[in-house]
């Protein structure tokens, strides 16, 4: 049985811009995540330091990474939608 998509996809002119933004956000997140990993590898005792209301660095940094990923998703969606609408309007 051959499976075919029933969704008609339109050509978008914003693909190169969207890809570039995605790669930039990916590298920003990777650098910040690498900082988390490096602290865990080189200075694990720092992860246990209490910062805010008894929460340690590991918890705050970890939740920060999760929130950052969500925020970056919203940023990506906002700018990609804006760019798609602008570029496809000109077609």
C-alpha cells in the first residue's frame, strides 16, 4: 500500500531565511547547554551551590535551559511567520 500525503504544500520563499535563523538559535542553545555540561564535568561542586530560595545551580540552570528552549521556539515561530508572510506576499 502506498502512503501519500493528502496535504497540499505550498512553495515558500522563506526557507533559506528560516533555515539560517534555526541554525543560529541552535548554536546559541548548544553553547549555553555546553556551559551546563562543562560545569557538571569540571566543577560538579558548583552544581550543588544554593542560589535562589534554597535551589541549587543544577536545578536553576536546568529549568533555565527548558524555559530558554520554549522561548527560542516562540522566537523562531514569530520571525519565521513574519518572514513567510512578507516574502510570500511579494510573489
